């Protein structure tokens, strides 16, 4: 049985998400202890629990000690994959963090996998918004042959959540390596300015603020407005820069006493800062792509503006479970993949 200490590296839920997903790919049981040990509320939270149970459901596996607050679990993956998985998040936990585990775990599936997530938040702190996942990470993953699509049926914001999303996964027949060392010229910066249960002018003000900064920096823009009325209230702006060889993202979340103009400014300034250097991936994509290039065939490499604790944590897990060895430079990461995620064969 694979045994991992979840307090190492990033120290949050990353070890749990990546390790159980890879265990499902390898069909090997794993034991994980010290789950979120250094957090103010240690152990599994509702979103971690539901993500874990969803991976078990996907691969017809089972979990011991699966309850909120559990600091140690044992995960026993099955040997077949379900075509549909439904997840219910009763809190405002992140939809995209639940998807992260499921997408890795589904990579060797022989057929398409449909995922329905009820509840949770589409836009929340400390995790990628759904628009980032759909417009930045999915295109990058598509370059490796893994095709995914995400439909947002209802937005969800903290503290109520209440989102509704559907995702369709089409795993690659052979997960390909990627070489992303040159981002290339920026073609256009697209985005979406969202407000929920707020005056439509909020979305407009966020958009105008971001456009002013981006256009002053010399970029063409196309930012859409989305005014919705779900069960929760909030606002957000998500941007993605479509470049010749890659896609980079930036976002900002509305908060109490934070003006719409400041939301737009924050997202735009993050994007401009990213594009001042010629790195191929932003920090969020860098940590998320690690398990896939570790599973792929051949040598992959990319450059990034920042190598975060999340990225290093994922590297450590992949090295232990897959037997690969990453090369990590100041702003460059490379690895020869293990070739362990062939689906649809």
C-alpha cells in the first residue's frame, strides 16, 4: 500500500487530491495521514470528502474513515470506470478542486465520463474559477489529447454556494507530451465579467476598468458581461490571454467594500504582469499540468513565472507514485513521463 504524509509540501488538500487520483490510475491502494494537519480546522472538509468519494465512485473503489474531520484515510481503487458520476457539495467548496481529482483519475478511462456537480462555488478564493478551468486549462490539456468541456448551469459564490455544473471528459487514447517553452505573441485577451444578484452595472464597471488597463498596455480585448441571479451573491472577473503557443489566465474576486473598478484593475494588472515575461504557463496551470505530464508518453517541458508550493507538492507525489524524475530549474520544469494513462483502447 502506498503511504503518504499529507502535511508535507503545500500542507492542504493537494496531497489528498493528487495521490488518490493517481492511485485510481495505478489501481493501487493508498493510505494518507496528517490530512490538513496544519490548517486551523484540520482533517477532511466537506469539499475534500465529496471529492474523495467521487473518485471512489468513478473507479468503483472504497474509502475507510470517510467523514468530515478525518485526518487519515485508506483508499482502495476498483478496476473499472463509471460513465457518469454525480457529486453533491453542500457547502461553498470549490467546484474546480473536486474536478481536479476526477479528471486525473479518469485519464485511463476507455469511454467518455460525464460529471455532474450540484452545489459548491464556481468562483471562490484560493482555487481556480470555472472560467479559468474551461478557457485556460482545458485547451492546454487538449494539446495532450485529453478533451474536456464544462457547462455552468448556475453560478455559486461564498458563503452559500449552490452552483450547478456539468463536465464531459474524453480521455486521450495516448496521453501526449507537451513542449511549452515559448509562449509566442499574444493574439487577444478574452474574459468574462460576472455579477450575481447585483446590479448589472457591476459587471460593466469591472469590464471597463480591466479593458482600460489592458488596452493601455497594447492588447486587444474581448470581455463579455454575465449578469445572473442564482442563490448566492458575488462578482468576479476572469481573463485569459490567447497566445500563439499557449494560454495564460488571471482573475479577481469581488468582496465587500471592494469596488467593481478595483476588481477589474486587479485582474488586469495580474495579466499584464504575467505577459511582461515570456513564460508559457501561469502558476495555476503549472501545478495542475504536473500529474498529466508525469503520466504522459515522452518528455514534456514548460516555463513558468513562478514555481509554487502546490507545484512542488504535485511533483513530489508524482515522483513517489509514478517513479518519474522531474528536472526543476528557476523557471523551467521538465520530465520524461511514465506512459501510464492510455484510455479508449
